[in-house]
């Protein structure tokens, strides 16, 4: 494992929410150029140590976000993104094994991996909007 991969993996592991590659390039503990960061994030994802998804946000544009994935048990998380405050809320580890099995049986395909995130307005922002009205 290279220094760049170790550093990126540690930042992902410590992060409480998904992070964009552009924010990782600016992180104080990441002393590598942008190309190195992207190349190593791709490697970590291929090796099952990171997950990513593309988020289309009206304020921040379209970016790929990365999060830590436990290599030992393959646990990954699902996320909610607030369109107002842009905070991510961890929805916890995956609870879709039964549903995936039903889909595989019904449609005859094999699921190798999946990504799931929701976007909307969080409770704090929803309550703040309601109190203004």
C-alpha cells in the first residue's frame, strides 16, 4: 500500500460523511497532486476499500463522492443528502440483501454491487422553513 493510498484511506475512514475528490486534494493530510488522488481513489474503489457515487447538486454541481468501505466485512453505507444545507446523513449499513435476492430471482440477473443515496430536505432545514412561513 503506497503512502498516498494509506493517507486517502485514513481520511475516508475518519470522515463522518462522503467527501469529494476535490475536497480530498485540499485536505491538510493529503500532500499529493490531483492526478495522484484520483488515480488512488479509483484503485481503492476497485479493491473494495472505498465506495463512490455521483451526486447532481444545483449549488455544487456534479461531483463524485467517496466513502470508506470496510475491507474485512464489505460493509458499506447509504446516504441522505440535504439539498438545502448540503449535509450528508448516514443511513447506516446496507439492509437490502433480501430485496436484492428477490430481484435476482424475479429478473434472473446477479447483483455484484449497488449504490443507494437519497436527496431531499433534512428535518432541520424543513423545520427552519416551516417556522419562517
